[in-house]
C-alpha cells in the first residue's frame, strides 16, 4: 500500500475518533473544539493524498476507491452530527433557531442528494468507458463545505456573543457551500450529458 492510500485509510480511521470526541460533551472539556480540529485535519488529508498521488505518479485503483469513499463518509457523518446540535449550537440563534435548523436540514438533504446523483452518474460513465475529469468548481465546493462544518462545530464551544457570531459565519459558509454544491452538480451533468445518451444500435 503506497503513501496516498495510507493517508486515505488514516482519514477513514479518524472518523470514529471524530464521532466519539463529538459526543463527549460534558465529559471532555472543549470536546467540540477538539472535534472541529480532528475534522479539519481529516479534511486536509483529502487534498494531501490526492496531491501526492498525482505528483508522484502513485494513482492506483485502490486509491480511486478509498479517496472518494473516505471524503464522502467524513463529510456525510459530520453533516448528520450537525443535526444533533440543537441545544449546543442552534440555541445560540435565539428566535431564529428553529428556522435556521430547518434550513440547515434542507441544505444537508440537498448536498447528500447531489453526492448520490453524481456518484450514480459516474458509475454510468465508468460502465461506458467514459473518463470524466474533476472540475475546479467541485473542489471549491468541497473546501467551502469543510470550512463551514469546522466553523459550526467549533462555535458550539465558544460562549456568548463570540460563539453566536462564529455560528452565523458558519451558517453563511454552509449556505454558500449548498449553492456551490448545486451549481457544480448541474455543471458536471450538463458538461457530460452525453453519458446519459443511449448508444444507437448497430445496423
């Protein structure tokens, strides 16, 4: 197993540690801050393993499998955990807490749906021998998602006004991530729409 694949595997192994730390509220001081740091470090490894694999010619089939799986499971897990933070995070928002909670839940559903759609789209492309290059817009989407999640989890451990301000910054980033997610998904499908076209039967 080469270095990029080891890094991807490490990211997968960090997910249960991240989840455990997240749920140690009241047991581990500043558990949300620590969980946010763990998530940020794990997210950064997504860029590191890809860069090493491409720059050193270490791209493998195992890596093509592990890297996207590790990334999607990490982000999906973090988003689901955000919905458990009604008292620790959303309560900071006062009268708007319910509205923002519902909006966040809708955004999470949209983001996860996009990932499932694009994954199915790639499977169809692969079955037809079509290789689709990653777009920069997708990378921007991933970066903003990671930043938003990190900021929101971190904010839960910051008291008073500072925590509220940080939380609003996180929600704004999350809204931007949702827009980028939808935009990049539509762009990806439109640019590769031939994948969905049936081949004409041979005469």
